[in-house]
């Protein structure tokens, strides 16, 4: 049983250990450095850290090519350093979830090395092989334009091996019971070291059938129930956050009709339509996506996000919608990636416009689900488009205007800190913004605090309220005899609306949670509001005595 659905009202902060802070001065971030920055994260209001992969790896894919699931890469420290870090998080009330990369391993992993050397090794069946190159080998690449095939010849094994991702990442045969048992051991190992769950990478590929004769892969959803049962057996309130960019009609297959599969999933459908809404000032496709993804079990939750460590995937939009988002947020070919997405960070996509950044993050914090923030976005970090593929948005955190942004004392960090220009560390850094009460960092801290005080968003049911304008999104959340109303104007022009609210409160008054601009209904029973360009409002229905009125159900 789940002891505590803590993830329903969490604030998750995503980072890679190697991008945050370097304590030993070797140019690479490490656990000791990250531990020294926990007070910053605690002050920001973060309740959960999601760490990118940090296990031993050749680092051909930022650690997503794991060579040993039971270790910490020496560049980041030791297992002892990780335990000290997880303990320090626990002291501050911060949970830790880590990337679980189990669709594939590195080709340097001992399992694959044993598999390629000996056809009689038990590890041979831990991967997917074919004597002949399958006819569909040039289909299904995750990274089109960079990746040429999904089957590669291995001279030592004298066979082709399957890899949904890069050729140095052979797929595990996840249908093999021995592989499944080992993956559960991996999960159990890290739970014992203090993690509260996992962000499971590439879930649809993990559960798909694999092999040279598989033309149309089938998802083995029972595997998800096995993973969930195991983590909750080991730790009753552990959770799994699934990366599954799937259509809404299959969402319940991943959550489970009885809520017995994934605890959380990223809402890619809402994410892609949100960027279209911001590009076009048309919220109607976003509303459609919100309604389509509304059904979920009571124990399940959506993870809402703006940007992450990958490209902004627009593959679910139609051609005209995708073209519009490209035109507004990534017009140059160098800003685009894999013929489907944009590889930029949020701040440069929005041209550093504070109004639009606040609008975007207000949306993030008030969409139905749990907000997931990317490191550095709280200060408006930029990107370095001279770096290849997704590395452009994975540059070191900018702490101060000291050399290398206060990230390292080394002469050369593994990726260069952004320097010069509008988004350089000399201008955009945490130290400078902490001293400025009006800075984006301090605004974000206040918004996170207010988001925690609105559990209706994480726990409650929502309704879309008609506004008479496709540019204005109005949502009401109801939970335990309380209601909040959230408004956003995605247009660059002010909008006047008449809003019938409903909901639960001592009166029909709307109390603004962010300013003194409250609203009472007119004679027609509607609230007549003018929302400025890129404006937003957070209201409570009735008054601020909601804690006194909150019921048990």
C-alpha cells in the first residue's frame, strides 16, 4: 500500500550531478559540490530532486550509456558520497529520485562484453540478436538524422544486435525473466541507499517486444505492475515517474485502470500543446489536451514540465501547428533537432521577456499535476547552440560572476559555462539575483511557496471555465470544500473577459493570492476582468479562511 502520496503536491527539480557544482576542482560537478548547494535548493522550495544518471559510464550519451548499475562514476564521487548526499537531503525534507536507464546498457557493460564473446554465455540472451540484418533495420530510430539504423553488426559476436538508441547502447532483452530479476535488484539497491523512487527512461521501449521478427512491437504492460509492486514492497511511499510520450488513449494502460502501474507520467500531450498555445495565443488545442488527459486513477499523477534535458519534442502536433511553434521559438535550423523538436532552453526561446517567462512558469505551477523544473530555469539560464545536439541546454549552473560562473576552480569544465551576451554568467547568475528582490529567482521562490499553499491543484478536480476568448485560459480546481481559480492571457494584447466562476467558498468573491487586486461579481453574477498582455491571476474563491473550511473529503 502507498503510505503517503507525497508526489501529488511535490515540486520536482531536475539536474545532472555533473552540471551543478564542482567541489574537487577537476572541472566536473560532483556529489560533494551538489551537497553544498542543498541549502539553495531547500530555500527555493524544492521538495524532490530528480538526478540524471551518475553511474559508471563511458559518457558517450551524458551517462545514459550505463556500464555498471551498482556504482557511482568516479568523476562524481563514491557510493559513500552518494549516501552522505541522500542523508543531507533527508535532513532538509528533500526526497531524491534517480534516472533508471534500463532499456539499454553501454556496449562497455560487462554483461554485453560477455554476451558478444561467448554465444553460450547466459548474458547472450540478455540482449537482442539476429544472424541477418532485419528488413526493418532502417526504421524506428529515436534520433533520426543522427542515427542510421537500429541493428548493428558486431564482429566479435558475428551477429547483429538491436539498439533503439545509439549503436553504443545495445537494448536489453527486457522480456527475459533473468533480466527482469536483475533490474529489480538494481532498483532495490538504490532504494536501500536512500532514494524515494525513479524516473524511468523510455518506458514504451522497455516494455515493447523486441527481436528480428517483430514488425509491430507489443507493449507488455504487466511489466509495469511488477516494477511498481517491487518498489512499494521495498519502500511503501516510493514512486516511479514514467517517461512515456504516448497518445491519451493509452494513458490508462500505463497508469493501470486500478492505479497499479506507474505512479506518475510526464504529460507530453499537454506540454506540446502548451507551446503551441504560447506561440499562437490559441488555447483551444491545449484545452482539448487537458480534457483528453484528465482521466487517471486517484493515486496517479501527471508530471507537468516546460523544458527538460532533451529537445522540445513536437511530434504530436500537426504539421501546421509544428510549423508555427518552429517559427516563433526555433526559426533557425540550428535551433531544431531530429526533424521534430527544438533544442533551446526556455529563456532564449522567449527572448528573455520577463512577462512571458512569468506567464510560462505560472502555467507550469498551475496545470493539473506536479510541476517539474529544469535546473537554471529559475534564473533564466540560456543555451549554447555551438554545442552539439542536446548538450546546448546542459551547460553548467551559473552561480556567480566569478570565473566559470562559480561552477569550478578548474581551468576547463567538461562543458563550457555560457559566457558573454545576454545570457552569460556575468549577467545571469544566482548570486546576483538573490540580492535583487525583484529578480526571477526570488519571484520563482514566491511562486513555489504559493503553489504549495494551493494543494487543490495537485489533489483536486479541475474544470475549464469559458472566457469568450481563445487567448485566455481559465481553470477552477475544487478539493475538500475549497476552490481556486487560475487565469492566463497568452496574447500580447490585454483581454477583457466576463467569468462565471462557481466553485466552493463563503462568498462569490475572488481573492487574489498574488496582489491586492480582488474581484467581486457584477449584477449579472459574473466577474468582469481585464487581464494585461501575458498576464496571470491566482484567485481563491470566497476568502483566505480556506484552512478553517477544509473538510476531510
